[in-house]
């Protein structure tokens, strides 16, 4: 039995000190997630409180079928999405991200778009400390249903299966949302790094299904 | 495989979630298509950069507020 499993078992038996230790262990994780989802400290505090209140009230129902952290993300994700539905905090447009609109397109003469590999530029920009804010801004532009999946999967590092458990979606739905979110953030980075002048944005005149 | 078909599967490809046959098809396409290679590389970089974004640690006063809130609501538990 790991230390965490021992704390969970003790918490399930009503050990207040064990519960407090669990809260301390995971409070940074939940706060960081909530701040990123809400972009607002007051809302993040609400999510934090609601999440751990949920933990205390439901700890007896927790089964080792999933990781404790996944279960925690599920409670926190529900709190974030519920906040959106209440309309308390909703800065993000809820329009669908269309893969068609995000796909690079050929120019008017049918030439393939120039797509550069700017990975090294991104690395240098990251080291200069200027990329994180741009990335956060790009993630903020995502519709919430895609944003929560990208944050859980790529920022917090959950697997596709764990993300599906946390947000109550199928693994296939998680993968679809993740892909659209990643392609969107990638495009924002490409534009920032100035690497794709020939990018055709939001082109609806041509539906492309045969070439990049 | 067309660029479009590849484009749809790229996240699964960079995450290593596709079958060996599908990976072979993708690599075959990429041997002939530099834009797809570069798109795949930068999509992978995007995912890796997300993982390296710093998260805000909980400020001490927020942690103290949380503890006060929990003890207020559940005096017998905490």
C-alpha cells in the first residue's frame, strides 16, 4: 500500500488528519488547474473549495478503479463546467472548432502550403520566457469543451483514458477534441513565430480533401 | 493516404496510438510530403510545450482560506 492509499483508507474511516494531508498534497494541482480553466483567481478559489468539499463528502465512495488524481480532476472538471453553465464566468466563445477550417490549404494555383518546422524557434522563444504567455492566450481562445480536454491531457499530463474518465466522455470524443484543440494552438504558435505566411485562414471557398 | 486523411490522424500518430500498419502508411506518405512532416513535427512540439507550461502554485493565503472554509463546513471532519 502506498502512502496515498493509506491516507485514502484512513480518510474513508473518518480520519480528519488524513483528509487534511490529502488536501495538502493535491491543493497545488487543483488550484493550478482551476486558475488555468477560469483565468480568474476568485473563480479558481470557488472551484478549489467546491472540489475539496466534494472530496470530503464523497471520499467513502472512491474506489481504486481509477487513480485518486483522476477522480479529483473529475470533481474539479465538473465544478469548472458547472460554473460555465451558470454563466458566472464565460469569457470563451462557444463556437465549434472545425477541422476543415483549421486545415492548411493550397494557394490559388493549387501549390501545397509552405509549412515550416519551427520547433527550434519555439524552443528558443520558450527559453527567452516569451512563449508561455502566448500559449496561455491561445489555450484561452479555445471553446471550453476543447480547452478542458487539452488542459487535462497535454498540460496536466493525463492519459486519453484518464481524461475521458475526468470529463465523462468517450475516449474517441476526447481524442477528437484534443486533436482540434492542438491544431488550433499549433496554428496560433505558427502565426506568432511568423513561420507560415502562406497560411489560409478560415478559407471556406475551397473544401479540400485531397492535398495539404 | 491523402494529406487530409493523415491530417485527421496526426494527434493519434504523435501520441503513438495508431496501429503499426497505419503508422507505416503515414510514414510512406511523409517520405513524399515535406509539409506533412513539418506539420507533424510542430504538432508534436505544441503538445510538448503544453506539458512544460508552468502552473501557479496555491498562494499561502488561499491555502489558509481553503482550510478555514473546510473546517467551517465540516467541523467534525477537519
